[in-house]
């Protein structure tokens, strides 16, 4: 692997822009069944001008965590703060918050109304929030920042007249038009061709550098994290199991789960680690390390040799706090 292409350290303030502390999101079970702990004690900080990648398999809770940070899902317990102020869940407060924190969805085709022109799609947020300035100028500036130039050429186009990359740029322009401080991008390039993925990632980096824009990028792809992130948080079954700078986590992974995710990348030097089974049901979280039933280190006997096998199966692991760290008895 080669260093991250951003080429410079992000301008990160000591006080986080967005912070989650002890966040839990529990969904009640059906017909009185056990509750599902989708997010189960998460601490996470995002600094100004910082890109954080939240990585994990499908079903690990990363999208629920992202939605709770956006205020779309109210946490069962814990706290989200933005700019040092606790997030309020009144309608007025959430409306104001969503001007400052915007969502970029995975599938641009599903995000855009096929009956709306590009101009309508980008200007929608301005109209919802009662923008008092020059709407046409604001839409043009957002499209230009998203790489659609000249912007007026795209005003009257419909989504079906655009390429996949252009549609994703329209979605990004719709987020930018309100001047947010942070965007949450859920699998932002998963539906795009490989030739276009690099362009969109480069765009997000450029927006970070030019606007000081922060981002939480939700992905299952550690390769994407390497190319765009300043820090990485690896999530498994509702908890962060490893976090640190992109270099710390992706060049010297300590958690067996992180090692397994990295082993399937094309750049990996060794054989891929095939994880057995699916992540456990969040209504039946296992004792001990949550990963132990699928752990290659436990299966190979390495944990036994290190004298931690019993701890892996039954020992309680503390919730991983802020900053760099790993939640693993063996590591």
C-alpha cells in the first residue's frame, strides 16, 4: 500500500466537531422477543476538516450508528454533541442541525426523483430551509463545486440523462448547497464503476481541502478507507473493535477481524482469511469477545498458546473509548 493521496495532514481542531459518547441504539423485539442491540456503547469523534471511515461488514451496525449521528434515529442512551453542544431532538433543532450535517446516500438513482430536473433536486434543500439568497446562484455554485461545469448546462437535465458519476455529483451538490460543516456518506461509491470511483473520492478530498469539510464515510471496503480517510474505526456487532489513524490500522492491524477484512484486498500479500458464518444476531450477542466464534486466531490455536482462549470465549471486554485502540484479548 502507498500513503493516502490527500498529501497533507487535515486541519483538525482539538475539540471534535461531532462526538458520540456511550451511544446505544436498541430496537425492541417482535412480539415481545429479545431486543436487538444495533449500536452497543460507541464513542466516536470527528474533527473539523477530518475524514473518518467507519468500516465493517453488512449488519454490523454502522448504518444505524450513522443515522443516529444524523439525528434520524434517536439513541436509546448516550449522547451526540455537535460543536460542543448536545444534539436536541425537537423539530426546530433537528431542522437547523441538518443544514450543518448532510447525508450522501449510496445509490444516486434511488436518491434522485426521476421527475425532477437537476436544478429541482439541488434546490430542494434551499426551499425546505427558506433560503433568502439568490437560489439560482447557490445551485450553480454547488454544482460547480461538485464538478459539474458549466453548471447551467445541467440545470434542465433529468437523472436518466446523466451518467452514474454525474448523478452522484448531483447528490453531493444537493448536500453542499446548504453549506454543511460535515457530510455523512453511506457507501458513496459502491454503485459506481471502478473508473468513476476514483473521481468521486478525489472530489471528497478536494472538498475537505478547499472547504474544511468533515466527513464520515461508511463503507465495507478497507481499500476505500485507505484512499480517503485520515482515521479508521472498525465496527463489529454494534461496537468499535479497532480505531486509529489510517496508517496505524491498515498497515499494522491488531484485531483479527481487521486482519481478515484486509486479507481480501488485492494488495494483500498473504492468503485471504475466510470468516466462517455470519455475524451473530444482535438479539443474541455472545459472551466474551463478540468475534470469538469466527476468529481465525482462536481457531488456529494461537489464542490457546497465548493463554487467552478462555478469556476470548467468556472474558468481558471493555468498550473501546476515543482515540486509537483495539478491543481484543489476544491483541
